[in-house]
C-alpha cells in the first residue's frame, strides 16, 4: 500500500510540475508578445507557474482519496456530489488563502489586492479544475473496478474449469478400477493363479495412477508407462488373443499430454474389438508429429462400429471428449472412425504442439 501511495504522490507531482512548466512558458511567451518592452523574466514566470501548480499536488491527492472513499454511483449520488462540491469550494478558499499569504515571496500580484478579489479570481480559475479532477478520478476508479471485475471473472472461470477438470479426472479412476476388476473376475474361477497376478499388477497400476491423480498433464513417457501396465493386465486375461504394436516417435516422449488420455482409448479398443472374438486381434498405439500438431492414434482391427449406439462407448470416451474440450477448447480434434476397407476402428486425437510445449 505504501508503494502505491508513494507512486501516486510522485505521479501527481510530476503531472502538475509538467503543467506548471508549460503554463510558465505560455505566460512568458504571451506577456512578452503582448508587451515586448516589459521583458518578463523567465525566473519569475517559472516561480509563479510552478508555485500555482505545486499547490495543487496535496489538493489533488486529497480529492482522489475522497473520490475513492465516496464515489458517485447509481446507488449513491446525493451525498458524494455534496461532499465533492464542498471539497471543491474548500480548495477554492484554500488556494485563495495560500495566494494571499505567499504572494510576497512568489509574486503572483505586483500589488496584492483585497482578499475578496483574490477569492473571486480563485473561483474563476479553480472551480472548473477542481471538478475536472473529480471527473478524472472517477474515470480512473471505474476503469480500475472494471479491470478488477474482468480479472475476477477470468479467475473464476479458470477456477471453475479446474474444478471441472478435477471432477472429470476423478471419474476416470473408479471407471478404470471397475473395468480392471471385471477383467480379474473373469479369471478368478478359470485361472486363480493368473487372477492373483492380475490383482498384484492392478495394485501397482492403481498406485501409479493415484500418485498423479491431481495432475492434469504428464510427460508422454509417463502416460505410455501407465498404459503398458494396463496392457499387461489385459494380456493376462486375453493371452495370445491380444497383439499390441507400438509406433512411438521417441523424440516426443517429453511432450506433456493429458493424464490417462490413451488408456480409455486402448481399453475401448480391447473391450469392444478384441475381447468379444475368439481369434487374435491387434491394437496399434501410435504417436507422431504432423506439422505443428501432436497426433495420438489407437487402431484396432475389430469389426465393432463406433458410430452405432449401444456399442459400449460410455464414460471413458465421453470423459475424454469433455477433458479435451476443457483443456484446449476448439484447438484440438478427436475422431473415432472406421478405417478404409472396413478393417477396424481408429481413435485419433490431434493436439496443438505449441500449447503442449509451453505447458512443459
């Protein structure tokens, strides 16, 4: 607060000093042009001009403080207007008293007139300036309040967006756990030893997932490491029926991506394209750069049509779409389409690399 007050005083002082210099030069020029023989001294002109200007410094700060404390608004008009009017009248009187008391040293008048004449001159010179300062003070006050409301709106929007992202992220862990436990339950009676191994692996996987549950973005290498643990779980359940292929541009491993972005896509491919059939199936995970975009793809060779309702595309994909919208707005793409030749489905996510690199 002290720094702001100090800055205010210095700003007001600098402004009135500049005004005083301009006024002095203007007075000197006009006097000498009107009466060339009089030879008004520049020292006298500067002394009177700067003295008049500097008298305004404390008065201006006082008016600014009064406006800050009692601004004119839609809900308060009468009292602030009355207070500002009284302040302007007090300024007129104070400046008249100051001129009357300091004239012998400053020299505004060659011969000091009666106080009534000095007061009349003060009314003519200072009434408009006083109200002008009140108006400028209100303009700055309303501008500052407008900026504060805008900042608060932006902060509120960011807070609400963060809350929404956290809620969406919180949905992923129970959904992920539910599906993983379903996979374990399929083996409990058929292959207890494999089910036991899956439970151990599931515990490790959930621990790794929950350790970063409050983080929205992680490096690609962490996302792939978590995904590999999930794939290992599914391989215990599906055995040779699941063939995984990885096509990763390793130069992109440090690029941040949304946490648990790929896992729901791979889970969707496995559960709806590989698990329902008896013959082996393939899932390809690809990460590459395309111009200024990061492209992440999950391609399966199943026959499930993602466009058909009731195909099981539930919270995982809906959550992914919502999180991408929350994180990137319209500056991303998420496609779920059949491949050419009807040999599978591709889930493709395009993210702006520039935004990702800035977030790193």
